[in-house]
C-alpha cells in the first residue's frame, strides 16, 4: 500500500498529538492524518496554564501549538470535543462518542493524564478547583483575581510543581495562600529535603504559609461556597477557594479496555511501550504523559509528565509509525518559574537512586547548580537562576562517567571540562 491509502489516527489533542501530526506531514506522509481531542479548543501547551497565562502575562492565543488554520492547510482532519470510547484492534477501528467509526492503519494514543481527586467531604463545592486544562486555567485566573482584590484565602493541597506555581501566581495577585503538604518540605520526593527547603524558603519569603505533615480531611462550606478546610491533625484553615494539586493519573482506560499492556500504578502507571514507543500491539503507539517507555539511556522504564516529553515524544512516535528506526532515549527535562526563580532540571533521580547531592554556586542566594550522583556518576542536575548549562548537564548524564565531586562543586572548573 502507498501512503495515500493509509490512515494514521492520533487520539489526544495535546502537545504530543499535535507535534506527531506535524511530524507526519514534515516526514512526507501523504495519507490521512486524523487527530481526535476531547476538548473543543485546538491543541495547546500546558506550561502556560500555571505560569505566564495564569499570571496574565501571555494571551490566550499564545498557548496553542499551531494556529487553527494550520490543520486545514496541512490536511489534518480534526475531531474536537470528541472522545474515543473504544478501540477495536481486530478491525483496526476507533469509535467516537457520537458513534462515528474511524479506521486506522497506525494508531497513536496521546491521551495524557488527569488530576487526581481528593476523596473527602466537601470536594464537590463550587470553590474547589483542579488545574489541567485550559478551561481550568481560565476559571482559576478569575478566582485568583477575585481573591487578590478581596484579600481572600486560597488553600492548596499539595506542594508539587503545580501547587507551587499556582501559589506563586496567587501571591502575585495578592491572595492569601496556605499550602497543605504531608511531606516535610515541598517537592520532597523529587528534590529531597535540602533542596526542597530552598522552595519552602522562597515561598515563605513571599508570604505563603505551609502546613507540613498533614492532609486535608474536609472542605467546609455553606450554600455551595467554601469557608474553610480541615486537616487530619485537627487544624482548620480559612479558605475561599481550594486547589487540589496532588498529582495526575495517566489516562489509560481506553488502552486497558483494548487489552494493551499497562504498568502497575505502584510503578508509576501508564501504557507500557518499548524504546520506539510501540505498545504491545505493533500497530498502536503511545506518547506523552500516558506512555511508560523503556528508556535505553537510563536502562529502566519511566513515565514523564512534563512538556519536553510531549514535545519530543510525539515526533518520535510519528517516525516510528512511519517505520523509521526510533530509539527514544531523551534525558528527562522540565522547568519552572516561580517569582524571580527560574529553574531547569535534567535527569532521573527518584528516591533511593542516588547517594550524594553536590551544589555549585550560592544556594542561599538561589543561584546555583545541584547535581545528584550515584557512585560518582551524575544522574540528574538542576540549575537555579544559572543559564546555558543544560546541554552540559545532559552530556554529563549521558556520559555515565565518574566525576570528582569537588570539581563539580567548584564554579571555577568549567562543566564542559568534566565531560569525557
């Protein structure tokens, strides 16, 4: 069959799906490209939802991956506001919520993730929010504007990246902010206690109140409005709005119902894919937040919920769909902006995977690079308000070389000189 006779279907209207469609056309594929998204908005990028767009620094149109006209110009068929209800692997078809059946030759699942929900009394009150979609950010921006105007209180459950970025935005609007977190510091499982404390100090200096070692047990309200929250240590905090920022779960139901291999939730969850992002069905691929990929560089299976993974994973999956030789071995990367702190993180250093943390620069002034080491090898690096070093950090990680910790800590030793 020639390309013109083939139909490639992409399920998921986010960055991974949009970049996959773009790559198919850029690689010369001239068959049907069908992109299905369950939101009515055109595919967009998610980082601005908790950063620039939420802060009002970026306009709404800036979040979209392509201008709306791009899809028609590149003959990409869009089905927006439609969910896929079933995959028939034997017939190689997908069925949409409106009953439409679409045949595929290759299928890409880029279904992303969804916010984890608090299972406590009061969670259904109108003042309880999540942040994952553009509509969520639209609503939250209005809420933060009102809280800032009226000296209102926002309580955030969870001190992860989303929770901290929204806390920074809320304080910028002038809202009072309390963050409830079970761990002893923000980002404790990601950065460890020492570097987590850097973010605790940053937010405390900007007026955020932390309540560590506790979990929300109830959202108290009246006439549909939020009035306060209660925690499992008996505390009560005033609240006019609540943000549940306790992580995200990969959207695997479609894959599970189709009988595709999954990864256990205890191991991070997601659709199991190989290094070419192919699932247990040779005609179905997965990319982005939902894909738990075997990473050849790290020699383990990982699922990464960050922008760069969608940006690069979508194109990699598209090339694999075209039969190209693909080995998706990217170094995981993400970034954050909070107040005057900008940070980039490269690598993979879950708890228990490293034995030493080395800092170069001034941690107190929040101008430094931190390195996570395992038996002298750099497994991750984070640059805080220090720029143009990400490439060198990633080269150090890729090299797998043993590095002198004293040289790593010494700003007078160029990083590039440590790369073999």
